[in-house]
C-alpha cells in the first residue's frame, strides 16, 4: 500500500517497519480491519445475499466518505473510510447467522418496495 501511486514516494519502501512508521498506526489498523471485514463475506449463502454487490456498494460508500472527510476539519479520512466500508456490515451478519429470516426480509423489501430495515 505504501508503495502505491497514491503516496507517490520518490523511493520504494521495502521494510515493514518503515511502512508502519510512514503510514501510521491508525492507517495500519484500519487497513487490517478492512481486510478482515472483506474476508468475512461468504461466497454463497442461504439468504440469497449478493456479496459482490454489497462489496461494491461498501467500497463506493467508503471512498465517498473518505473524500468528504478531506473537506472537514478534524475528520480522519481513514476513520471515515472504515465507517463507510462497515456501514452495512449487519447485512453480512444476518446473511450468515439468520439466513432464512434475512431472505424473507430481502424478498419482502423487494416485493413491497420498502426499505430493508422496515422489512
């Protein structure tokens, strides 16, 4: 990550210690949390939950939240990125641990054109 075009460093960083020092603890923490959250996405589930669509939505929300944070004093862009990434994480939990009930709620919200939290 530290050697990505985003940081545009003049010299490549080859040490994990240097990368952690450059990026900072919060960035490393948020990166680890993001990877762990994405790793929890089930490949398939009994709820019929579209994990790929969820991931696309979450990443888009995270990117927008980070960009908005750059315009606000005292807002940490990486914290906002994580908040955007995890804002719908409850759906993953429901899909894994309450698949039948969650499938019914998904179907109800689609058929009745209502929001999922109401369903």
